[in-house]
C-alpha cells in the first residue's frame, strides 16, 4: 500500500460514500418497476444492461468530476478514463443486473479505489435493504438501518462445515464448473444467485466461501477490499491476486481458503 496520510484516507473514504449516496436514488427509481427494460450486451447468451446501470455510473462519474477530478475511472458501462493523480476508481453501477431486473435484492453498487494495483478501500452498497459494507484503511463495518456493526468473517476450518456461494450453477467454463462442483460436494451447503451480496455475507460472518469465474476488475475489487478488511482471504484459483478479475475464491479463514484452493487446483490443473 502506498504511504497515504490520514487526511487523504478520510477524503477517499468520504468520496466513496458520496458516490454510493449519489447512485442509491438512481438505482431505486427503476427497481421493481414495470417500465424497466433491459438491453442485451451479448450476441450469444444474455448479459443485460438497463437505463439504471447507465445512469448510476453517470451520476458517480459526475460526482467524481466535482470531488476528485484528477482521478482515473474504470466503469462497467463507460469504460476507462485516465487520470493524473495516481488513484483510480473502479465502479460497477449495478452488480447483478439479472437479479435487479428480476426484483431480487441481491444486486449492489460496487465502488473501489486503487493506486494502480489492488483496492485500497471499497464499498458494497445494497440500496433496497439500505445496507452498506465498507472495507479498507482500518475500516470494516456494515452501515444499515440499525446503525453500524463491525464486520468479521467467521473461522470455519473444515470444508464439511462450510457454506459456499456462487452466482451461476455453471460457474464458468465446463472445467471451471466441474472444479466448483468438486469443491461444493465437500461442503455443508451450497447456495446460488447472490451476486456481490455473497461477498458481503462472507464479510459479515454468515457464509464461508464464495467461488466465481469470468469476473472483471469492477466485479471484484470492492469485494476484495471488504472481505480482506473483515479478516477474510481472497485470491484467484491459483492463490494469486484477483484484482484484475478472472477467477476468484474468497474464504472466511486462511485455513479454509487453502483447503478450497487444493480442491480447485486439483481439477483445473
């Protein structure tokens, strides 16, 4: 981590919260409305995007232009804007658009800031249930309707006692799906379809493993910040940094993470 004084840390934290505050009303305006329409970004398969995705990212970009105009931006909908400050904001305006258009409150707004590598600070914000998970710079907290609560992962150190989450049953490619199911068969309970909220629940100590593939940097940088701040471990499936996307395995403890990696590597080679 670069040498950042407390004043700058506070500024970056405040900026992240300002972005989340700006995006909340935009995402809620369209959620569970009959007028919401989704376009498909993929010629093969279904990768939806809505007006809410685009407007959420636009309002965050406008907010950054006012608060920290020299910072760079990487966003899902509008790509990369180069900055001059050395800091870059990584934004997913609605992570879990499939859940969003289906009316499930498992989607979230993902906001992270980095200095050229992994995230320094991140937020997972779920506007509908008014829960905001924050991690980095010594902060690990849930801010919700009932006030603030510290985030702590739980220490389950046996696969047979673990609860594992992923978004899609297929996970990714055929071999990635096989690796996930080889791991899931050894756990106590498998759940699907939670998008970024799965990482939030891991940081809250409710679940033990999250395993995904096919991610982009904007899908994973905020979850990395939150999970690691809460005491968890998150890497790719080879144990390397996951902040550029691809495959990710998050665990509540280092011991459980090592066990999960062993199973995944055995299948994918």
